[in-house]
């Protein structure tokens, strides 16, 4: 009977370490630079999509690229990586924030 209890203890410890490991991995994947909320202030159309500027709550302006046109003056939540030169954000997800 003691072997059976030890087996379940080891199995539960392994599961616990796996859960903790995956949660730490998910936290480390989320970069502060990847998620921003800001207001669109300027939009230019290109052949492949739209280049626009967003100003966040710290009054920092980011140049962004997305395939769909955002509305000027609207507040958006955006997610995406910066370019290699950190000059532009290539947006993966763009979601208009609800304002009341």
C-alpha cells in the first residue's frame, strides 16, 4: 500500500511543477511592449494596409501598421511586436475600446 501512495505523491508533485512551469513561461512571454492602449491620431493608407500613429497614456507616440483602417480619435487596445529597429509596431490584434 505504501508504494501506491508514493506513486500518487510523485505524480502530483510532477503535475504541480509542470503547472507552475507553464504559468511562469506564459508570464515571461507577455512583454510590456506587446500590449498598449492609445488613441489614433493620424492614418495613412499604403498598398498593403494602413500606417498610423497612436498616443498612449504616457503621451508616447507609436507608429503602427495594420491591414484594416482604424478610426482617427478612437481609443484602441493593440498587441504586436516592434520592428527590429523599434520604430514601428506590427499589430497582430487591434480592438476598439468601449467608451461611455
